[in-house]
């Protein structure tokens, strides 16, 4: 196993003309197949990227094992790396201050989109959750610089690191366990759009909640009415937002632990939800099977949310993923009453917005329903999208009304 040194400069990686033109086109990555030489470059180093003529293209973080060998961090030479890291953290925080409303939970740093490739930091009220995805970000000096800057600027109770063992394996990094890196607090309650949620930094999936849906929760709540079904509800993000405007809400998920938290979240929002004795029903089931049963037994709804896990993990999965989305959307469309609202999502980057809309149009045609598009949405603004780095865009959320 190689050792991460996080060396701070003086090193160069030469890239092929194809790699160079990718960077010149505005992208931030060079794949290993486009690295011509990285002689003597330790894993996780800050390097200068040069083309075959020796022209410097910028400064980057190098990985010795990932397919993404180069992640650009600046188009300029970097004289003081820790100072650059601190500035990037400061800029990311300022951006959130201007963009995030009505929430004390949001993504503080979104990797490449905040020019800190390989680092994800989420805030849940008074706890920061940190994920390190690359050799460079795992280097001790880099970690210490980032963490101390985050603590100094945000002054939260604690910082927790969440580790994905597969990521560390792919990056050829020594194993590490999830846990506290600062402070003592590991659980809290956070709020978004006036809805409260439990957060436990060391349990749950992903970083604890799907913060990228925050603005879509509020948008969906504007149209939701009548009897609502939240399919793939996880800890109840959509269901809890829709409940005040609906007569009945049912959440479906295959994960019992997620539904247990969903139920605790419902209790937490008791005052908001139960003014007319409204209870949310949580059902543990395979959504595909349950929707099939419901559709064939003639169950009808006024609002249906579909927010499945990513079906397309790679480009090769695209066709199969689109078939999966179509099957789900077709079933949901058949179950919606006239005037019903469909909120349908995809978090696969490889399924582009036009693929997704085309799939939905096909599903509507096959279901003999006419759909009126009311909103085509994406990820919340605290998960910025860089136009020249399409991989930063992944979430689609379409809200449509069944007009007949
Ligand atoms: N809507 C949620 C996020 C959904 S993430 C929110 O806003 O917080 C996807 C969810 O799908 C996960 O909770 C996972 O447990 C669930 N899931 C995955 N496969 C499933 C299946 N076949 N049937 C039901 N739920 C499934």
C-alpha cells in the first residue's frame, strides 16, 4: 500500500494532447489513460499539470490509483497551498450564506463545484459531517488545514468524519473508521423549511439526509393535495413536507431503519402535522412490487412522489435505468386521479434531463395520460453545478400535473 505524503509542490505531471484539451475546454479532470508521465510524484501530491510541449495548464491534485488521476484545483500556480485551501473554505461558506434560506442543514462544500475536489462537507445544525474522497484530501496537513478553517468560521459543536471503505480502497488509502474528529456531539435535530429532522452522524445512509432535495421538498409541498404517496421515502423528507397540505400521507421504503427514523421525525413535527389528527403511515416494502399491487387493485392517489436510488451508476446502465424509471412512472401515472401531482426524481448523473423528460413522455403516452409540466428542477443551490463539469449535475426533479 502506498503512503500519502501530500507533498506541496515542485512536482509535475505531463498529460496527453487529449488530456490537455479537456482541461482547456474547462473540465477539471484528466483520466489515467491521458497521463503521459508522473515520474516520482508521490500519491496525493499537489502538482503542476503540463502538456506535451511543457506548457503549464494549472495546478492539480494527483491520485496514484484512481482512474481520475488529475483533479485541477487552480488554473494558476499555487504558491501557498494551505492558504488556498483556507480561501476556498471561506468562499464556500460565503456562497451558502447568500443561497441557503430557511435551513440549518446544507452542503457546505461540494467537492469540484467548490474547487476543493475530493472533499464533501455537510452541516446539520451544530454538527459538521466530512467525507474525504481522494488521497490529496486525506493528507494530514490538508485535513488539518481544512478542519481548522471550518471550525474557526462555523464554530459548531463537533466534526464527524464519515468513511466509505470502498472509496479508501479505490484510492489505495489505509482503512479508517467513521467517527468524531472534533468535539463530542454526534446527534442533533436540524430544520429545513420549518420541518424538523433527527440526525445521527454515525448512522443512516449517505451523509445522514438527502440535503440536495431541500428546495424540491418546498416546491412539491406547494402542489401536493389529497391522498399522497411518498415512494422511496427514506426518513420521510417529502412525506413530512407534504403532510400539512394533504388529507393522508403514506411513505414506502424497503429500509426498516430508515422508516423508524421517519416515524421519529413525524413525532418531532407533531404540532405541525397533527392539528387534525393526521398520522403518516409508513410501509416497509419493495416499491416495485407494492406499486404493481396498488395499481392493479385500483388504488388511486392525488399526489405521488418517486425518488428512487440511482439506477444508472455508469453510462452503460443507461438503457436499463431508463426502463426502470419508466416502469415506476408508468405505474404512478396510472394511479393518479385527474388533477393529480407527480413529483418524479432521478439522482443518476448519467440520465440527463432530456433523457428523463423523454422517458416521462413515453410513460405518459403508454399510460394514456396527458401530463402538464409545472416545474423542471434540479439539486438545491448548496450543491452547485459547474457548467463545464457536467458530472457536478446529477439530480432531476420534475413536477407535473395529470390533466386528464
Ligand atoms: N426521498 C428520500 C430519499 C430517497 S433515497 C428523501 O428525500 O430523503 C432512496 C431510498 O430508496 C432509500 O431510502 C432506500 O432504502 C430506498 N429503496 C431502495 N430500493 C428500494 C426498493 N426496491 N423499494 C423500496 N425502497 C427502496
